[in-house]
C-alpha cells in the first residue's frame, strides 16, 4: 500500500475509533513500527491527528472543551482540598492572577473574606463570585467563551501584557506524560503563557484526573512553574520538584 493511501486509511481509523495504538497499526498494515511512526508524524503535521504515547487520537476530540456546568460537580472534594492549600499561599495585600476554571473558582470562594487583596482574572464566573467581597477585582475583558466563562482574544492579551502580579494560579486541561501543561486551543495556550509571564511565581492547580492526557496546544513545562498543588491520588511518578499534595477531607 502506498504511503498516502496508508495515511488516509490511518486517519479514517482514528476518526472512527477516536484513538489507535502503534502496535495495532503495524499488525494491520504489516509494516514496521518506524513506518507507522513516520505516517503518524506526517498526519500530525497536517493537523489531522494528535500523537500520544504509543499511538494517536483524533485532533477534533482534543480541541473540545467541557462546558462549565459539566465540570463544576466533578472531583469536588479534590478541588476543595487543592483550593484550601492554595489559599494558604496567598499573602495579605498582594495582587494575584486567577486563570479560568473550576479549581481556581473554588480558590476564589475561599478568598472572599480577604482584605487588601487584588485579583486579576479572565473568568466572568470568578469575577461574579467576588462581586460582594472586599476583594478588588480586575477583569481582563475580551471575547467570551460561551458555556465556559473564560475570556480570550487580543484585548485579553493586551491587558495581561500590561500588568504584573505577585502570584498566578493556573488551571490545566491536561498534563501529558512528559510533564507538559496543555490546553484545547492555541488561543487559550497564549493566554496562559501571558499569565505566567505576568507573575512573579505561578502555581498550577490540577487534580489527579488532569494528568497523563494530551490536549492540543502546549502551554509550558511543569519545571517552569513555582510548583504544583494536586491531590492524594496523584501517581507517585509525577511527584517530583515542588509538588504540594492536598489532603482530601475524609481521604486516607
């Protein structure tokens, strides 16, 4: 089978089954592992798939983002524990950045009674949570991502490029097996990168479910951050560097 025909067949298999393994493809096409890897690399460059450890998945699947209403009640105990650990790192009279997301929203709820605090955020739900608190809130503005509540676009980027904050608390859509923080779109990756650049230090807030997944766009490597705050179910092999493990209420 010609390479182009094989690539087209592989792309159809991935679209049908959402993901494929290199081993299965070598048996299916009776070719070497190196040949399959070349085909997958070519398909990834064409934007048709995303390479994963040992295989590939369909690119559209990795660009999708779950709506806020579907995320808000998932891993609640873990998010609460992570938020409680994060709030202990916020100094009085400081300026912090809160990325969009349900875990950073949980952190915002614990900040509502803090005096002399300034919060910069690109999340309308976080801003609404703090509306009746003494916290000074600066909303970046920008284009609203419906069903998620995040703001992005050139206006958001301009604001982020003009501010400096003491701390940034970053959300994550996924962290892959190589320790790269990832997000479903290049636009959102750009926003997160600007947040990191605007902060003296950045903490990633991510429960165990975010690890070992690969979404579309690369943000940064874990080693570039001040640290990670996660929960007790995080696999031991990820616990290196400055990792804070939050104890979940009622957990072991």
